[in-house]
């Protein structure tokens, strides 16, 4: 089993998205020592968990917005 530091993964994604060319290549993973099938599988696992977390958060925020609208309408 391999370990990918979540903070390092966040930093890589952020930097490539906002400050890079938007494409993470194998050579970028090699620089971090993450260019193995096991590392890539772990990265994918963590990304899927992040997506699930943010999907849940987005739904919660939508629910809060709807609740706020309902309160405003009942006043």
C-alpha cells in the first residue's frame, strides 16, 4: 500500500489548475515519486473521495440556501 499526502495532492492539483498548463503528466508524477500504478490508483481513490465530499457539501449548501429562501418567504 502506498501513501499520498493529501496536502501534497491538493497542492499539485491547485498549482496545475491555477498556475500551470492544466495537464498533469507522468513526468510530473515522477518528480514526486508517484509514477507507479499503485500511486496512481491511490491518487484516483483520493480524488474520488474528494469529489464525493464536495458533492455532499454542495448539496448541503443548496439545502441551506433553500431553507434560507423558505424562511424569507415565511416572514
